[in-house]
C-alpha cells in the first residue's frame, strides 16, 4: 500500500503563505535543564509591512 497524496495548486499556495515553525530541544550545559525553543518564521513582502505601518500611523 504505497499511497501518494497529491495537493491541489490552491492548497500548495495556501501552505506557502503559512509561517514556518522550527523547534529545537537541547540540554543545558550543566545538564540540569531541558531547553525547548520554538521559532516562528513569517515571510511577508516589504509592501505588506509598509501598508501595515502606514495604517498604524493614521
């Protein structure tokens, strides 16, 4: 049973707009703690941020 999932073009575009989430888990240098860090990466065009900032100035 080797099934492949094919995504529609609209679904691919939707996924490309979503933020990238990265997570890392490590141990502290002294070994007493577990460090769980999550980064959220959101890529937007400069024009988008210029419009957002222009609206906040109003």
